[in-house]
C-alpha cells in the first residue's frame, strides 16, 4: 500500500505544484492519476520513488516513510516506465532490460536470461533481443520499457504516460497488454495519463486532479460515471457533452448504443447477468 499524507510541493521560484494531497493507493491494483497538464500528477508519481521530494507531508510504502530510504536503493526496487521508453540508445534490447538487475548485483548471464523471459511476458519476439532501440517501432520500444520496469520483479510499477507517444492502434494494443499483465502479475500500478478514457479502461481506482493536485473526485470508473462529484468532473469525463450519456437505439434489427448527441458508440451484445451466466456478452 502507498499512502500520500498531506503532501505539498513548492519550488524555489514560488510555483506550487501540489497542495495538501492525501490518497491511499491499494496494493495489487491499478490506480490512475488523471488530469490536464500542470495538475501535478507526474510530480506526485515521482514522489513515490523520490525523484521528487515533497516540501511537506510524507509518502509511505507499507507504512515506511520513503524519506528514510536511500533514493537509489528505493528506485532499484520500484519499476518505472516513462512516455518515450527512456531506453539507452547504445545498448541492445536485452541489455536495456537487464540493466537494473545487473546494477543490483545479478550476474550478467542470469540477468540476460531473465530479460529474454520478460520479452516473452510483454509480447516481444526474442529475435529482437540483439537490436538497438532505434531499430524498433515505437510500440516495441514501449514494450521494452515495460519489460525493463518489471526486470527486478517489483511490487510497485510507476507508469508516466507510457503510451502517449504512439499511434492510437498501437496504444490500444499496449493498453490490452497492460490489462493482461496486471491480471497475471498483480502489481501495484500507479499510472499517469491525461486521457480519461484510458484512465477508465485501466484503473481500479481513478483519481481526477485539478490544478495544484487538488482531488476533484476519487473512485472506481463506475462510481465516477454514475455520480460525477461536481461540474468540473462532469465536464472532464464528458458527461456535459453527452459523451457518457449512452442509450440504446434500434437499427436494422440490432441494438446500437448511441451517445447523448445520437452518435453511434457501439453495439449492445448483452448484459452483466448474461456474462455471469455465460450467455451473450460473456
């Protein structure tokens, strides 16, 4: 469990990035911090591994204040995936993945063998192991970044807009891959995005932030969709534009889901009861 306790961050020039932020991040679930640029979400993420230290308040992992942990040792036990993968351009894929385990003292052969296993885990062909990052597609680079983040088998995985720099098709594929990985591995994932659709897709818990790290609403996607806390949240999730107000319309004998403006959003294939019973939509 990760706990933010009345955290604030002010920079020497007087800029206030975060003001009095308190949130509990449950273990083995994905918590998404979502908001517009400048709301403090990346600052909060980086407080967990001490890339940023709070001006006041504290961040605790399983009850231990991270301020009392050596930053380098802390970072080596927490996975971190960033937007542009952050791969070392002069090192091969296999060695990029093996970097942190080797820094932690794992023998090179063992670290490289584990890297190959992780390539399987994130859906990368092992034939790519001896290529350099520049020889990979954007989606492949991001998968390498995820594999590197998992290389020390961390309990916590921090992901800072990791899919923001790839095209929509690749992004959707990476999102599905992350959902699969979370089902299989059960990590504590803290994910930052500005995309509310991505937040609702990936998050068990979603924290919608306003400027200064102010929590506009926190809850499950279903809770937020059902009861937006205020006008800001309603606008941010698209409720005020009819984007989330879905209804069923009949077209050529098929139930089509349309939004509040009548635009098609999907096809109705069944209900939760059907899925639970193994029927349509399961």
